[in-house]
C-alpha cells in the first residue's frame, strides 16, 4: 500500500515546506481539500506551485468540487498542470454539499450531480482533442494521455460511486474502515459492471494529528471549524487518529480491505508531523 499526505488548509504559505518534506520521505502523494467559501488555498493553483517544488509525488485534489467551475476552463487548467508536472496530477472530483459554495459560484446545488456528469463528458472530449463545438475549435494544451489525467471520484451514494465504472476512474473514500469496505465493494462492482479491465485504484482518507496536546487541540479546532456546516463535526473529530498505534491499526485495516493508498490528512499546522508519520509507515 502507498501513502500520501493531506496538506493542512489553514496555512497556505507553509505548504512548500510540507511538500518538500513529503517528497523526501516515503510518501507518494500530496492531497488538498476544496471549498470556495473558506480560507483554504484554491487546490489547482496551490498544487501547481507545489509541482515546481517537487519532482516525484502525485498531486491530488481530494476532492475538487467540479460543479462550481466552468468545464472548458477546468479542462484547460487540469491539462496544463498534467503536462507541466510530468503527468503527476490526479484529479479527484466530487459534487460538494455546501449551499454557500454554490451561492458564491452562481451554480445550482440541486443539479450538481447532473452537472458533474455533463462536465466530465465535455472535459473528456476536449482532452481527446475534439473541438468545443461547431463555432469553436479545440482547447489545448493536450494532456499526456488522450483520456486526460487520472480521475478519482469521492462520494457515498451508489449513484456517485457508479461514476468510477462509468468514467473509468478510481475511488476516494473518506470513511472509517468499519464501513469503507462496503464502499470499496460498490466501486469495484461499478468497475466490473461497466466492463472495465483491471481494477480501480482505491484511496482511503483518514484524519490524523501527531504531536503535543497543543498540536492536537490546534488540529481539532481547525477540523471542527471546517466540518461545522455538516452538523457532524463531533463525529468527525471522534475519528481523528492521534497515536501511532491508532494509525498502525488503521493501516492494517485498510490494507486488509485492499486499499491501494492511504492519505493522512493533517489539520494541525506543525510540519514535523510528516517525519512522525514517516517513522510509522517507513
């Protein structure tokens, strides 16, 4: 199983340090969350900066709320980062659930799932080199593969997970091991039902904080604020892993479920957590 670092969103200026430390350690990916009405860095711009500071690690959006964005521009942005990073972009996509994000972007919360499917059809056509339409030509640059960057889909409902098979992407599960297995099975079933060869890449996401009580409290405050809108902040905080033994247990559980990668999301701002996690997984 591979491992990645989910970058803290509260201190954008510090992310270069986090990225360089992860690049030097046993990590394979850098991940960034997405919101519009929040003080997080915009993921594609931030990962573009981090691409220039790294050479090896994947650059993953986890997940980019695609319905907030215009599809032809998103296709161009993703293809640009894909080419300039040497194919390291992984485009994790989801629909989001915050009404204020959609108010700010002028999009309709109620139709976000249908909009994502329409966006995927447009982006795949553009990445393959087709013109935008009868009165508008192709939109480059061309990504390294005709089908575009690798895509992951986040979600919990069967209709959302079925995009894994329909569009040929991997699955990102922000779920505890106790119920992630069923989600993994649904993603694999979608893959097989749509006649895909091989298997989807399965990425598990866990929230961690390793360090002093002050660091853990900092992480809890940041994470609690981020998830306050959901009404489930306390539940999310209860699942935060704060000891090496908890993290080792989760690694074994996800490995037994067949996860291909495990992303450690850090809400605490101390970058020394990268080395602490490296000691556990190294």
